[in-house]
C-alpha cells in the first residue's frame, strides 16, 4: 500500500514539474559579437561584445538603402550606371552584372542591393543620390550619428573591406531598427525572389535570389525560419559572416545582429546564432502589463486643502512592456515625480505629475499621475485670498486714480495759465494802442 502511495506521489511530482513553465538559459552564441533587441522599443534582451568595433561587410547596405528611401527621389526614376560605379568594385565580389551606361529604375537597383547584395548597385545609388560616392559616404556617417550610432564609420556604400570601415552590433541594431520603420524597406528585405526584365544593354532577365537563408526557401530549408521577415547578410574574408535579421511572432518583433561569425563545413554560425537568439527572445519574453489605469501609486499632501485632505495619485493610462515571462514584478522599479506644491482646489482627473518604471537598468516607460477625487480649498483660505484680491485691486486702483487726478490737475493748470497769459497780452497791446494814439494828435 505504501509502495503504491509512493508511486502515486512520484507521478504527481513529475507531472507538477513538467507543468511548470520552462525558461531557456542565456543562449550559447559562437559569434564574437551579437545583440538582440525589441524592435518596438529598442530594449536590449541579450548582448555579447555589442559595442566592440567590427567590420560590417554588406550589412552596410542597410544604411545605403535608408538614404535612398529617405531622399526625395522617385522609385521610378531612371538611373544610368557610370563606368566608375561598375568597374571600381572588386572582381568576384557580389554583383548583378550591371553594365556601364545601362539604365535601371531606382527601385530595381534597391532590389538588386538588398536581395542580391549588388556592390555595383550600391555605387550607382550613391552617385545618383549625392553626386558621388564620397559625398554619399558623408551622408551615411551623418545619418548614422543622428540615429545614435557612436562607434560607426563608413568609407563606402557597399561594405567592401577597408580598415577604416567599421561599426558595432549595437550600432547596426539601431540603424536596422530605424530602417524597419520604412514600409518599402520592410518589403525589400523580405523579398525572397525578384526579377529584373531585360534592358537595352542586358538582353536577359535577371533572376535575383535573396542571400538571406532565413527567408529564402530557394537556397535550402536548413536555416529557413518561419517567423523571419528580413533583413541583410554580409561577408568578406576580414569581416567573416555578418547578419542583421528580424523576426515577428505573436505581435512581438525582434532584431538580431551577429558579427564575425565563422563557417564550419556546412554550419553557418551567423544563422545558428541568430536562430538561437530569436528562440531565446520569443520563448522567454512577452508583452506584459506593468500598470493599469486607476492604479494607486502614492498619496501626497495638498496645500490649502479643506480639513488638510490629501490626494491619491493614480495612473491615467496603462503601460505595457516587454518583460521576462518569469519576472518578479517587485523587481520593477518606479520613480514618482509629483508636481511641486500641489495646491487646492483640485478636480478629479487633474494631472499632478508622472511616474517612470525601470527594469534591469532600462526604462520601460512613463505614465501620467492624476487626482483620484475633487479636493476643496480651505474656507478661511478662500476668504483670505478674496480679501487679498480686493486689497490688491484697491492698491492698483488708488495709484491709478491719483495719477489720473494729477494729470487732470496739470491739464487744468495749463489751461488757466494759458488764459491768464492771453488776457495779459491783450491788455498790454490795448495800452500800447492808446499810447500811440495820444502822441499822434501832436
């Protein structure tokens, strides 16, 4: 009997253990530098040497595309390839065979850039947007700095190796996060296959197959990732394999960056690490409610309140944030910022400050704090304020009245002096006339 009970208890224990949520440990990442962020907020979920300077290779083209799409150029514009743009790329580097003098639309060039990683396409776009590759590179560095990239320096538009051409996983995550806010960019980087029809210079159709195996079933299914939605691969012998990728699942969009990844046989650690990062993110994090509207935050005193009444500060709106599934909500820090010298009268719903929430040294957001009720002013304070108002009003009116009287008195005195002067002049002139008349008789 005891043996049966022991077996039953063991079974219940095992079932209970199996029913508990399982959380993956920190992912094992082989690449020397990597990062995983929430696309919506930029919140970092994982990082490894994310601020170390690395060579980007063709993930450089993300910035090239941003500038092209943010320019005032029309995607249907016809662009002519210069000899310099086509012939200056390294022999054997990725290209789509554009010929000097060939004409393509800006949109076709962008598909060539992001789907097939066309190096000559990057040069042609750069010349069209800025007049020259050098001027375009200046725009690239300026825009990168504007997006918060502090350890990035570009010297070309395509990512071909240069010792002074570098970035970091963190900076590329910032750049990619911005790029994914551009609808056309999202479309371009999630295109597995694209065709460019024949041109006057090139008589065959170009069939472009995306270099990103996460989204391209035509390149095999080993690394095909159902939730992936882009973005861009890169490779040079110095940079090794680089990859910026995005994936979306259950409303949560993540961006992963891996740099310096190795290839061992048929194992691409750029894909292996990226998928591990995505699985870690999707399995361990979710959008959760931090606070709901109307939640109590703090009670504070109110100056001049009737009966010294205090007011409760409560949240005006909800706040949701990406958090670990197994989070202890008590670990979320809050900092309350009430208005200085809150004074009656107060109406229910008045905004009286705000509260910020932080987890793992990253701010989750802020919420307005509002009054939970009406607070009346102390009657004696009302009387006092009324009296002061009247007194202040009198103090203003009395000087104004005195000034008015003074001005009026001055005007009257001027008029009186003017009249006396006129009478004096008239009398003097009259005596003068009489005097002259008297002597004329002689």
